[in-house]
C-alpha cells in the first residue's frame, strides 16, 4: 500500500513538472497563450491519456514477445 502511494506521488510530480516544462517552452517560443496551449496539450497527454498509452504499450510488448525469436519457448525450451 505504501509503495503504491509513493509511486502515485512520484507520477503526479513528474506529470506536474512535464506540464510546467511544456508551458515554459511555449512561452519562450510564442508567448503566454502558446504556453497555455502547450501546457494543456501536455496535461491531456500525460494525465488523461495515460491509461490508453499504457495499454497500447503493453499490447505491443505482448505481441513482440509472442512472435519471432522473442517467444519464450524459443529462449527457454524447457519453460512451457
């Protein structure tokens, strides 16, 4: 329980830093409105799309593991 809470705090901190960095980049390039747009877009990606992105990465990783030379039975023939 404590480990999951700690991981959530770290993930939230990284999300906030990412949003502030995107905002800062936008401000430096084109001004405050652009910074807000960059920050909102980054927030949309890192906060609201996190589950979709994670699921997609897991799906691709499972497909890679199941195909070609990465199949577990090819690597460890005795492990079924």
